[in-house]
C-alpha cells in the first residue's frame, strides 16, 4: 500500500503528523520526517557562514551570507527534488526597504568544506555571474544518498540581528524560511519570511 504522508519526528519526541521538530546539532538545524513504515527524509540546514559585503560589476553594493542544505533520502525509492526561488527580490516583514534575493550556486558543497570561509564557495566569481540566473535546482536523490547544495542570501542592507534560515517540507511542498532575531530597547523581536519554493515528489514512497 502506498503512502505519501510524511510527518516530522525527533529521535526522542512524540511528534504528531502536524508537528515539525527542529533539532540543533553543531550549528545545523535538522528536520526529520518519517512515516509509519520507518521511511525517513532528513533535511539539514546550516547556520550562516562568513558573509560580508559584495560590489557588483556596476558598482552596486550588497551584503551576503552563505548557507548550505543537505537532503538525505532514507526511502526505498528515488525522490525528485525541485527548488525554484523567486526571480524578484522580496522584503522581510518589518524590515523597511531591506530587499533580499535567494540564489542557488551550481558549485558542489561537500562536508569537508564546512570549516572554510563562505563554506568554500568562490563567492565573488559566483555573484559576478549568478545574480540574474541561479534560482532553480532539480535533482534526483537515490535511496540511501544525499544531495547538498549552497544557498546564498543577498540583500541591499544586510541584516540587523541573528540570522537563521531553513528549508522544510509540508506535504510535498518545500518552504524556505528566513528568521531574524533582534532586541529593541530590551524587547525581543523576530522578523520572518517564508516562501513556497518547490517540491519533493513522494508519490513513490512505500
């Protein structure tokens, strides 16, 4: 009997299908999804690395941060991953005139690059050529395999606060959330923006 519903579960939690469990492990946020047969899909999202300023060939200045996401397929069949970030920049809630783009470099991210500056991504050469074209990713993830990819966040003002991002799954739809935590006059404030950015085809889940 085929099942297409995955739900989030933690290794020591009692999650329901409506619950998403977020674990933090060595500067990585982990989302884990499983069904009653024990099939699992795991998404790891890194914290931001390095970052700084970038000036494009026309002299326009930006701020950037580099992230990576790894998706592990512990299902017995291949899964099809599709990510399409918005072509247009968007604004984080409550962040006036601070516009953001999300980009998907084609460079391969591997775990041995994790200690490196910008996670080993040659950021200037990528941004010089990738700002207007690197928004989509399509990949087949075979059973017991993973795919790891970079995400670059580019903004016109930078972020004032602690920045976290993460790719997560709701049904078969993927969402990318950007969260900024800060304190104003001693009062905590969180700005968030979540975008529907793609899908994972789970129709072959058994």
